């Protein structure tokens, strides 16, 4: 069985209440008092998407992971509950529920999770609690225009077809050989291992159809360019060179626009699901940020 499909470490569950009353499911892993890391997953995913990062980081970090509204164990919102404002509200609620006054954490967001961080760039909660951030396989705007899931030349037709494919209301159906092949083509690199394709398929297919469609409409019209320029904290950017959903053009532009970009990492041959496809590389980026911006020492000095 894939290591990604095995149970996660023991955790402490809690609920954060967002500005509109929506309840957000949160899991906290690792020792109390350890340096804090907050993980925000992407569209159609859940806390389980971060399994490898949680297993590695929870040994010496307090890892806070949450299900975006409508995903995992966070209920679907009411009418009008899908928006970038809601993403920012939910992140602020999670930070307030898990971090003490003035306590700071490294934030890591994959895909829509990265967009969540951009959406919250000007929020007091983020400015109070975020020491640094990782924007992983994400983009701030023009998502359907730049995506290469539909194998056509760039233009209006490709953008319309991409929006139609990603915004389809039809159920994804069971996880089988055909659905895994489709998922791998759209979201993962050509060399993705079968067990990692399986893990991603099970997570994505578990996403409720209503949430998948609701968030697809938000992503189709996304414009968070101002949020990129307003992220006035150290930010690392990571992307796979075979990413069809948020190609590297987004990450390169963000690296140029960010006020304090600490570096751009491009992973050869990796697709959109980098935390699953290249877990060690993603975890290493998070560890580097905690080491640098939370003052985490690799070895503690011992007085004689």
C-alpha cells in the first residue's frame, strides 16, 4: 500500500469559525510549543493531501492543517459562500484558533491554498501570524488562459474549453484505471509513480461535486495580482515544469512581482501535485523557511 494512503499521525482536532459562521475543520499534529507550520491545500483536495509533509514535519514542528470549506470534513457553505474573501476569512479564522497572540508560523499553500495566502495578503491576521510563506504550484490570475490541460494553441477557444472541463458538474465516478489515467494527464507529471497517482485520485474523487463546481467558478475568474504585490513577507515559490494546471509562467511572474521572494524552485518533470509527486522537495522548502524565519536551530547548544 502507498505510504500516502496509510493513516496520519495522532492529531488534535478543532473547529475554527469563519467570519460568515462557516465551520472549518482543523487538525494539529506534533508537539505543543514547537515551531508552527500551517498547511492550506488546493482545489478538490483535503488535509490528507499533505500526508508526507505532516509525517515528516510533525516530528519537530506543530503542524496545523485544515480542510478548505466544502472539502474533507469542512461543511459546504451556504449560498454565496464561495469566494476569495471566504478563503481569506477561513485562513484568518484558522490562524486565530490555533496560534497565540503574536505567535508566528510558516504558511504553505498548494494551488488554491496558495491563492488563499494571496487573498489574505492584506489581512491583519496574516500580518500578525505569518513569518514566511511557500506558494506551491499556484497562480494569481488567468488560470484558464494559461492552463495547458486542453491540447490546443493558446487562445479564446482553449480558454473556453478549459473552463468547461474544469467546471463540469458531472460526478467523477469511481477510481479506476481510466480515471487515474485522466487525472495523471491533467494534474501530474508523466513519470508519476502509480501509488502516488492512486493517492491523488482517491483524494480528488472524494471531493463533493458541489464544492468542486463552486470553487471552479471562483478560480475561472480569479484575479489576485494585487495580493501578490501586497505579500510583504519572505515568500518562496515552487512549481513543477510539467504542471498543466498552473504552468511555471505563473510562478516566474510571481517571483518577479513579490516584494521579498526568497527563491524560485522549478522541479523538472513534476506536474501540479508537487506535495505528493515530490514530497521531499516541498518539505525541504518548508523546513528552510522555518529554519530561517522562525529561528529554528538545527542543533541546540548545550551549556557545559
